[in-house]
């Protein structure tokens, strides 16, 4: 372990691992963006990574980055390339590959290895460098896992059927088509009634939020503030419903709704959706209500307010961040729900958006229409989350400190 803490041992080791991640990420990115062949070269990554990790301990950051870009470009002309290109790669793609690999490897690596001395490092210095590497490696892997599927989905939705049949793995775009790139989206709204699906999902999600808050706010307040027998057991058992997979309940729900005439109705969805969202709303809100100062509510009661007036005039205004975060979370659950909608809805005029997207998964419908439907289902809730993320973060953390 002492030998591993030596800067000229740990540095090159981190350099090899980091260069492999960078070369893989650059190869995947350029392959998707240009439709040309790129892949990491294992031997080049090993040799160049060892040298880069050692150089990062001795060379200033900017000089290291410039040298890494130049050396990467030179090595890409040899069998020792850290990034191997196909035979038809353009000059611009070649330059981009060298620049992205060199800069992406050198600049973060210099920061990772900054705590390391050239000799034996202390345990703290070695752990700091390793943690920096693990953090950036996790960021690269997580970003790739999120961005790549979404990128493929968007690019596929903008392709024509002929282009997909010619080369399904070419995700580059022909910008000369202009507005014609959005043909799949136009056809979804014109021929597949996606405007109706959007509206149905929107008002079902909004009504689910309203119904959930209508029951969960007084329930969470009672658990947090009132004293009654079974209060502790109720508080701890709120989330027990999530121990039962929804697929287990699917058949009983289908039978019950068929017998009562609620299957294939929006009313049926509005009855079952809150069942899945009220427990989590109760759990989130009761923690926040416990963090509110009880003295404020006691002052309201002493001023002659009833318990309901205290909730309406004092507790709810103080709980707006929590209510916003819970509402956003419930909206996303209802918007993205698929199993119940797929099981209960058969009439296309009543489909939610997720049910409509599932309808596109057919051999008779072009693949780009399915991807366009997935983009339409994803973008609204993504925009809503990004726009209200600060409220969600504030609401989720505000009840963590009492008072």
C-alpha cells in the first residue's frame, strides 16, 4: 500500500483509467455525431495514460493540455493511438477527436493529481486524488448513461425512414432539410391525435396532484401535530404500500374496474392514481410539518382560530416550498405512469401520452414516430423539473432542520 501511495505509481495508474474513460466517451460522442468510426485504442491508452499521469505531476496544467493535444494527434497517425479512427474519417473529425481527447484527459487529470507529491504521498493526499478521480469518473459515466439514450432518441426522431434503413447507426443530421426534419412530429399531431394525448395527460396529472394534496395535507398534519393512538405506527407504515409491486395488484384492479364499469374511463385513472401518490406525499409532508415551529400555530389557536383555520392561514403559507416540491413530484409520477394506463385504457380517444407512445411501438409504424412520441412525452416534464428544481430542492431539505 505504501508503494501505491507513491506519486509516480498512483498518478500513472489514475492516468490510464481516466484516459480510457475519456477516449471511450470521445469515441462514442463522435461516432454518434458524425456517423464515422471511432474507438479507443487499448495499447495507446495504456502507454499514453502512463506517461500523461507521470507528466501531470511535473508539468504545468496549460502546458500539459497543449502537449496532450499535440501528442494525441501524432499518436492517432500511428498504431499506438489512444483514439483509433476509421478509414473515412474527415480531417475536421480527426482534429476534433485529438482536441477532445487531449484536453479531456489532461485538464481534469491535472486537477485530480494536484494533491499528489512526486514522492510518497500521505494517506490523505492519496485518498483525495482517488476521490477526485472517482467523482469525475462517476460524472462521465452518469452523464453518458443519461445523455446518450436521449440523444439517440432525438436524432432518430429527426431522421427519415430511408436514412434509417440505409444506416440505422448514423445519427448525424442533414440540416439542409430545414423544417422537414420535424416531419415525424407534425405527423404525430396530425395523424395520431397526439394533441389529445398531451391534454389528457396534463389534466389527469393536475387533478391527481389536487386530489393527492386534498387528502395528504390534513393526513400529514394530523400525524405531525396531533396526538392519537396508533400515530407512531401510522407514521412508520405510510410507505408500506410500496412494498407491494404494482404488477401484483394489476389483475385485481383490472377485475374490479371491469366489474364496476370504471375500466376505460378517465374517472378510473383518477381513482387509482392518488392511491399510488398519497403515501409518498404523506411521508414527505409530515417531515416538513414537524420542522415548522409549533409556537406559531399555538399563537393562532390562542387568537381564536380553529384548527382548520390554522392549517389554511398559517401552516400552508409556511409550507409552500414543500407543497411545490411534492406537487412537482406527484405530477411527474402521474405524467410518466404507464402500467395502469396501458391496462385500463382501450379507447384511443382516452389515451394518456404514455399509452399513446406505446401504441406507436408497432412494426407498421416507422421507428422515428416512436422516438418522436418519446421526445414529446419527455420534454414537458423535463422542462417543468428544470424550471422548478430550486423549489423542489428547497422543499425536500427545508424540513431537515427543526425550527
